[in-house]
């Protein structure tokens, strides 16, 4: 059944079939008054207690888990299978093993995971409807695309020395996991294309993962242009249900040779898988934050090893876990092979990083300048120079909206959300106060709702306000903005990016969605306005993510070798001597990674320890904390302390209340993964029992390898 573990219903369901069904066969079965989709499964497989971690195991395993989506029984009193979807071949053994492993490692119901990773529309169709869709798919496949009618092979660009060395190493090595560590603009995408070409020539399929939807169009265009004779499909949440089913079917039937998508695509059914590419592997978007909290990057590594195919993890700023795995012995485990591309295409230099000391700016121009204007005079002058030369600039501010909060100068009222422990953001374009957590929105009041004072002022600055202020300070310059608010409508992101590429924007204001993966040839200046806010975060991963964001953003400048010499990255900061900024100015990722790993080793933080987080949501904070205290006692009774698993006291979540639901969490830490996994496997059934007691919660979930604490 497609139910989460906290529901308490995760046992196998048996049905009667007159014939033996292969494992992975899709069926429709009665469940109460409904007929639902199921997957025939091998319920008798032996499963060890420790499923391991994607980085730890070189061979597939059967993780501990009692639940099967649909098992086919033989007892006479069982309900019969309503329909076997014979039009589709069964999901292959590799796919079933991937789902089994993911369910066990991430502590999810096998039924929940197996069925939710399939296209939603597939779960709602019967045999007749499926036949119709397959006929339409066959007609589309029979009609050649316009790109496919173009004669001749596309012209291939000349390879740099670094690209050629990497491709030679890939061709000479056995299938393995490789870290492609290349600076921004070094041509990693061309390496992906050449590696894919080699596998397509063998008649195999290629899976390419990207962290965010906004990166799929340009990468999809690159692959479609390079391989016009091969069918390419995408898999991401931006597709309609019908499109997602059509693309999934094309991959499952082997009609699509190239599959490109976000994290959900790691579960694509690919019968002839030959290569997996994970672009921007460091990106936290690869970790699912709801439902089954899996890491698509880690599962891609596991899937590659299980299928004995190469996995390419590409990044200019690899995650520290990946960097350590790619560090040879004796300093590291040496699980991955590191492939370096330290130079940009055309031998253009990396942008010079300039730290603009705001204390010095205030000393020279007065504090009023920085209160009234978002950018220091020196940075404004640099922007004007670029506009005068016909070059482009990018101003990074990772906060959308006009202002983070409105406040009353009379009584101190602030625009808090009545349903969340968060502020509502002021959006000037539609005069609304909007909560970015629960979605609650209302019109901006004409006066303070507490004291009636009409003097309500915005506090802080978002991209909407920054765009407005830059338009005032740079008259005549064409200012553009790309963030989640300006790209809501279908096709808006593509049209805005096209305008930037066409040179119709002089200064682009944007969030992190613009800071990675985009190839803006006219851009020579990148500026970070408010980077300091992440320096003192309570999250131990904050420095790593800030360094990656700023270095990726800097990489948008100077990608054309002709402009590389005068490309710059400006960072406005009150702390120019901070070690992170010093490492960034030197553009020395290896030194930064070494210092961060040394700190984490001393503090016993990942990747030198293993974490799991138990999250609870309830109507009251007392109920959530009470459930977690009972869970802690259950873990202690199972011998957590003796096994070396440390249980930290339950605490309210950083964002304590969302949509009138109170949230709390409890952290578990272990120096090694096996004892933690063994504890989790025995602990989860106890959590179901604990939730039937005095402290009942609405939802609970175990988050293995959490990325946000």
C-alpha cells in the first residue's frame, strides 16, 4: 500500500492470481471499495539488518523491511487480482532492488516508495486506458522530429587538454563513480555529451540529473542539438501528469535513449542503463525534504554500482562528503576517482574576487549611504562602467519579495503570520503580505492594525526592492529580475533567460536560481549584496553552502574568454577578514574543503559521523515533545547508548509552527553507520506504538542523513 510509515499500515497484501506473476509486474487489485495500482513483489527475499549507505557498498543488498506493495498469494480465501497490465513489461530487477534499498535505508514503507515514484497518472489508469496511451506514444515515436530530419552529424567543438585527459581516463577505467571537479566554465557539459555519445553508440540509455527545474531547458537543448537522432525525454514536477506518464513510458519501453530530470528521475525505469550523470552534485536540492526523504545523488551512486555503469558527479564546488570519498588513501577512503579540470575553456582566467569592506565605505561616505542605498558607491560605479561598455552584470540577493517584513514605527508591530512562527513578506507588485511557508496572503493594511498609525515601513530588502532601487540609481540601464515570483507562469523563465542571452538586459537581479549552470556570454561582473547573513548560521553546513553559492555565482562572469581578463566578483561584507571570504578570494576550493573537513573531524560532524533526525508534528508543542521523549526512551531500551548511538534531547524545530501545526525534532548521532541503521530498523515499529499512546502526533518521520537541522 502507498502509505507512509507513520500510518502504522505497512504490511504486505496478498492476492490470488491464477498464474505466477513476475516480480515487477504492474497489476490492479481491489482495496476496500477501490481498485488500486500494485506491483508484484518477491515477499520471501532475505533481508539483512544493515542496508548500508550508497557510498559504503559496492554490491546491491536487500535492506530490512517487512512491507511489500502487493504480494501474490495462493490461499483460496484471498481476493483475486483485478487486472494484470500485460501491455507493459515488468519493472526490471535493477529497479526493484533500487526501490528496496531506498525504502530500507531511508526507513520508508516499501509500498509507499514503490508506488509514489511511479507517475501519478499510471496509478489511475486501467488496461484499456493504458493501451490507448501506448498507441498514442507509438504514433509520436513513428513521426520523426524536425531535429531528427536534419541530415549529417552536428559539428563537435574542439576539446581542451583537460577535457581530453578526462575523457581518456573515463574510457580507460572500469565502470566506477567519478568526481568531475571542474572550475566554472571548464566545459563539464561537453564531457557529459562525449561520455553519453559513447554509451548511445552501444545502444544504451543515459540518465542525466540536474538539481532544479530551471536548469533543464538549456541542458535539454544542448543534448537535443547534439543527438538529433536519439529521443530525449525529461522527468520533473513541472510536467503535466499526462506528459510525465508519456515520458516515463518512453524510458521504460526503451524508446527514449536520453532521460534528463530532477531528483525524481533517479527512479526512472531504464532497461538499458549505460551512464548516470549528476550535474552540480553538491546542490542540496537533490535531497527530498518531504515524504520519502531520499538523496537522489546518493541513490544515483548506488544505482550505478548495482548496474555496473559509470557515474559522473560534476561540480566546481563538490560537497564535502563527495570530496572526502574522492580523496585517495590514506587521507581518504578513495571510493571515487577524482578527475580535475582546473582551467576554463580558452584559458580565460577566473573572475577576480573583490571584497568591499562596508566599514570602510561607511567611514568614507557616512552610514546614511548604506541605509538608503543597497550598493556602495564603488560598486555602483563598476556597474555603470559595464553598462557603458555594453556588458552585463548580475546582482545576487538570495531573498525574494520587496521586504522581509513590514513594521510600524509607532508601536513596533510587525507583519507576522498568524499561522506560522515566521514573518509575512511584503510584495509591492500586488500590495500583499505573503507567508512563504503556509501561503497565507492578504492585502497590505492602510494603517497599523494595532495602533492605527499609517506610517508602516518596509524593513530589509528583497529582490523586488533591489530591482526598484537599481533602476533609480542606474537611469537608462535595462534592469531585469529573475526569481520565484517572476517565473511562476509557464514559459516565463525561458523567455527571461532568452532576453539575458540576447543582450536585452544590462543588470540582472536574481536569487540563487540564477547563480549556477547558466552560460551568460556577455556577463563580466557579479555582485553579492547580502552574503554575511549566512556566516553565523546555526547550521554546520552553512559555510559550505555559502562558499558554493558565491563561487558558482562568480562563475557566471567572464565565461567568454575575450572578456575574462576584466571579469570580477564583488562581495559587500562587514567581515572581509573572515576565513571563508579569504579562501573565496584565493578561489582555492581545496584549501577551503581541507579546513572545513578538519573542523568537522574535531566536532565529529558528517562526513565523520552519521545522523538521523526524528521529526514530529502535532497540534501542540507539548504533544510533539512528549512523543519525542517517549521515542527517546524506546531507543534507549533498544540499547542505543550501548551501540554508540547518541540521542540528543528533543527540541522545537527552527521554524516551530507552520500552518498552525507545531513541529519538534530529535537528533541521533553515531560514529558508524551500521549501528545507527540497526537501531532505526528496530526503532521504527516502536515509534508506531508510541504514537498510539498519550502523546499522539499528526505526523512523524525519520530523516536519514538530514541536510537541514
